[in-house]
C-alpha cells in the first residue's frame, strides 16, 4: 500500500526540551520566489514568530530596498515596536539553504540591540537576485527561497527558558 506524501507540519503538545546552546532557529520558505515583486523597494513580509518574549518577522526585498541595492536581495529582521516593548540585545544569523540543506549564503550579526525605535536590522546585499534565479545554482527549493533565521538572546537571566516564553511561530 502506498503511503500518502505531502506536507508535514510539526505540532508540539506540552513544552519540548530546549537545546542548551541558547540558539533558536526558524525556517522561512518564500514560496513562488520567481513571482514575488522584483522591483526595487517592494517588500514581502513573513508571518510573525515569537521569541524571547517579543514578536519578530523578516522583511525581504527581492529586487533590493534602494536603487543602489538593485540586483541584490535585501533582508531585514524586525521586532515588534509597541511602546511597551522592552529593548533586547541579540545575536542572529540569516542564511539561504539549498535543497540539500547546504548554506548558500550566511550573514551573522554582532551584538545588536532592538529598541522600540528600531526599524529593523539586516543586509542590503544578502544574495544576488541573478544567483537565486539561476537554475544551475539550485538555490530555489521547489520554487521557494529557504531562509533560516537563528537567534540568541544576550540578555542576562531573561531568556525564554527563564521567563517561560518559548520561541514559536506566532498564532493569533
């Protein structure tokens, strides 16, 4: 008997054990990347994820954010900026993964403080658009640009594990 194939979504019941290194990882699939707006200044935002007691999301500019970024994919990490959101210092990495899970590009931040006034932090030269679109490079995974976000809080004694805020996809 053939087993059905399709999408697999993990659902945690209870609180899963956490890794001891303090890094939390999210994978974002920008499906149908070739059809996303490639004009400079046009962005696509991900759904929010919750981590370290804050809501986070990625903002991707397939055609670059500004005219000088033309030809480059630009990406920024954003944190909720409500007036009661406390500042947080983190380290984070953003990378593109191919179908075999290999890193195509990897950008790592130094200590970065996100405040209520932060518009977001990221890279204007994340990856060349032409590299992503080149079928011989195998960057797209079934048409999706796969971006992995890894985050680590640098706050003392305020990590998710201490305050009971598990990192998870945002569910309204």
